[in-house]
């Protein structure tokens, strides 16, 4: 697959900090349109801190980084919602609103990101529910869905504004292997349509079954499988 010459994500000599503690030092990497990239590393190695920096939940204080055209060193607080409309964020713990239907969960995000036309909103919900294979479940409550179905709704929510990249933090960590594989196949389908994906995972079976580029966090640095050979299936990571 050929990728756009303009990266969606570009870090150059950047330090990642959490609570003023240096987590990753002097990291540099790029992710282009249409790429699928795994992010691996030991628990506590800094994967989540890096992802949080990507969507401006943690500030970047040293080095340079751009995501979806936004400079993370100079981004203003009022610009962060605009950045997050260009990226989709998928968490392990779903974070659905349990007091409303699936459709209303999606409507809530739409309204928060500037959608106003009710007919267009309904059409988009129908389109997204079909895309994630849950076309008949719009009126269900979150607790009526299985874990795998809830994660598909989270993916639908992340796709609302046609993001340039999906950032997924252990999206299959709470799912059994068969369900997790179904979620992985859905990610691959989304990726084929041109959406870049950065997925943090401990599931090395995915990497073996669906091989692609890997970024590995090791001792505060990032190793890139496109530039250096390293063990990507070591179960200790």
C-alpha cells in the first residue's frame, strides 16, 4: 500500500512526560494515511502516556509533534476539540453513557461536535451501525449488549466525524479471543478504507496473524520495525 507523503502523526525529538516524570525521551516517528501500526511495550512502559499526548490530554513540553495538522507544542485549549474531531479515540473500558440508548450515545457525541441536522444525524447513525455490524441494535441500552458489541459501538462513535486516524488503547483487552478477533477484523476493514490506525496492544497473536509495522517502547525509547529488526512477539512485553 502506498501512503500519502504528508504524515498524519509526526514526532521529532520529543519527550513524553506524565506528572512531570519523564516517560519517553527523544522519540521520533511518523504515521501516514492508511497505515496500520501496533504500539507494544511492557505494562507501565509509557504506551498510554504517548497516546494521551497524541490527542492533547498530556502537554508536549519538549521536542516537536504534529497530529492531523495541529502542532502539539503550540496548540491552544480551544483548539483541542477540533483536533479530536480529526482523530477517533477508542478505549478498553468503552465509556458509554449507560442512561441512554446506543443511538442517543452517538447523538450525544454528534451534538457535542457540532452536528445540528437531525435527519443527517439519523442517517449517519444508521450508516455507522451497519458498518460495525449492529444495524438492528440502535435502540438497545448499553447493558443489553455484550462486551464485543459495546466495543463495536465505541468504534462507531470514534468514526462519527470520519477521522484521519483511530487511536486505540488496548481495545480488545477485556474481550475473549474469538470476540477480540472479530474486533480486529473490523479494524482491518476500516483501515482498508484509508483510515490510519495506531493500536496499543499486548496481544501478540494479532501481530502474528495480522502482521504490519510495529512501534515498540523499550527502556524509554521507541523502536520502529520499519527501521530496525527486533523481537515483536516476546511475551514479556
